[in-house]
C-alpha cells in the first residue's frame, strides 16, 4: 500500500486531498494546526511533528498557506505595503513549506519514485504578472517557487527518482477565496484535488523542479 503525508490537512484543499488519496487506497496521514497543533510557522512544531512520523512516504503534499493572514487583505498597491503583513505572508507561504522540505530527505524513499508537491499559485509567477497588486502574497509565492526549485535539485542528489514540484490548483471554492474570485471560474475542493492528483500521476523525475497548473501545463516563473 502506498502512503502519503498531507500538510495542511484540515483546509479545503488539504482535506479533499486526504479524501481523494484514501479513495485510491493510499494510506494518508494528515497534519494541521487545528487538528494536531502542527504549525508550519513554528520551527519547533515542524521538527516535533515530522520527527515522529514513520516514513518513508511515497508522497508528501504541502497544502498549507493562505491568501489572508491574520485578517490582512491583499494590497491593491505598493503604497499600501505593511512590513508586518509581508512578514506574515512569507512566514506562512514560503518559510513554512521550506521548513517542511528540510525534512523531506528523511521522509522519502531513496529506492523508488516519490513525490513532493507544494501548492503554489499562478499569481506567484513573475512572468505572468500583468495586473500588479497583491504584492506580499505574490512575493511569498514567488519565493516559494524558488524554494521548490532549489529543493528539487538538492533532493535529486540523494533521491534520484524523486519529483519535487510546485502546483497551481486553480481558483478553488473555499471561504478564503470567495470574496476574491470575482468572475474567475472556481472549482470545488474535491474537483481541485482530483485534478492535482491526476497531474501528479503523470509527472516523471525528469520534470522535478517544475511549476505546473491543474491541467499539467507549465506555468512561467
């Protein structure tokens, strides 16, 4: 039986990923702040939570992150930038996943194909940015993409069959995105999870370090 570790398992996408994996017969272990006290912004919490996991896991999915942190809405302009808001965004959306990735080499098998997939966002793409705004969130996700890329290079040295990627799930219908979706089409968390797992199924080690959307298409850096 294959096994998976899902970080952020109590969120809309995270819980749907756990459900989708279990429907496939995968043994899915979920960790979250609300259910397990697993706080990705706290290094001690990350170390404590991951050190007691019994791997190896065939798959690690990092679905933590948020568009709003501590109630702060995305900035419409650089003139509205706040140092604490930006710091909070980086702590949750970039530093947190990096802390988890720091344990990946201990949690993944070295003798077979394995996957680490981290949820990013298309708005973190520098090349695809044509609207401006949302500076802190965009910057944190762009930083996350660099973290994923670098981690993939390092992980491949000890885990040659590993796949480490950033994934854009599309606009998922959750309480966090409701007031920002506007005219953008949205999908239910269950559909988003199905799409993401389908993309993961098709990835190969040659694609490690990439950034892909829910259709499996490459997103520009």
